[in-house]
C-alpha cells in the first residue's frame, strides 16, 4: 500500500468515526436537547401577556405594512391575494431569521455549561432551531385561517410540504452551527449578523417575486438558497402546485452538504471552545 493510499484510508476512517460519534451523541443526549428546548420556550414566553401570540405578531404587522405598500402605493400582481402571499413569505423567513438570531449567541450565552460540562455543544444551536420551528407551527395556524378567508384551497400538492420544511430545517441548522461557532471565535459576528440578515431578507422573495428583478442583480438574487424555499412554500400552499424540482433539489443538496460539512467542523473544533470563552 502506498503512503497516499494509507493517508486516504486513514482520513476516510477518521471521517466515518467522527460521523458515527456525532450521531451517537445526539441520540445519547436527546433528553438534554429536549430540556434545553423546553427551557428556552419557557424563558421566551414566561410572564408575557400575549404568550405564543408573539410568534405571529411581527409577521402580521409586517404583512399589514407591506400590503399597504404593494397594494396601494406600488401595486404588484403576484397571482394570489397579496396579504396571504406576504404572510407566507414572512412566516418562512421569520423561522429562518429567528433561529439564527438565537443561535448566534447560543454558545456565548451559556459560558458555564460550555466550559465546564461535557456534552455535544451543537445542542445549543439545534435547540434554537427547534424553538423557532415551534413558533413557525403556531404562526401556521393563522396562515391557514388567512387561506380560508381568501378562499385559497389546498390541493394534493400540500403533501410536498414536509419536504420543503426539511430542506429549510437543514439549511437553517447549517447556518446556525456556523454562526454560533463563528461568534465564539470572533465576537463582532453578532453585530455583522444584524446587517446581513436584513439585507438577506430583501434579497429573498419574501415580499416580492425576485423574477421581477432583471440583469446581474436578478442573477445574484436567484442564487439565494432561501428564495427556492420560500417560493416552494407558496407553490404547495397557495398555488396548489408541486414547486419546480430543479431549484428545490439544488437547494436541498446545498443544504445537506453544508450541514454535513459545518457540523463536522463544529464537532472537531469543540475542544477549542473553552479557550475562547
């Protein structure tokens, strides 16, 4: 066996061991993930008057504001009633943005646990994603109520909805892991994040179809992995169609590849976390 083959086999064996360890730890510490998620939900809504109503408050306010803009000031035709079009996009986007907003500080906000107790640290960003998924589920109740009000009837295409949701969860988890790790090593990441997430929203088809944007700007916007996800939600829920398979398939492949690579880097970097706290 040549030295190159030996190195290649050793690297492959190490990769397989790391992946097996990552999955095994998630299974072994699943109760801790549940308790972390439960704690974060209680902390977020404890002693609030609206409770889970906060999960729909901002999407509703933004839907009202942008409905005035795009229905009265600068009308656009999106093929469905604009309020339900906007709320669908904002609901999906808030799931993504909220999960990242809580993930970016998830390690630095739990310094004592990260530094003193051993467990898979990815539990913190994963917990933030699950909590935001609960908010998403609560907000979906109002979405279906709006669909009923505007006489938008779901079709069999809604069976594709779990696929879209899984793609978004994979992409959100990948970015959440990356941000949590980056903010631990470089504390100014949390400040840059707020700027980037705002620009990212307007670069996604949350409030308007990006296919209306032409030229090089349109090309860049269509490379945004969140746009096929938001468009896929609208396809299966509002238009009753299975979304175009090429964009959502490419996005799914990117999301899975990114999650696998970032999770592996996160796992291999855990031993350094205590040094940066």
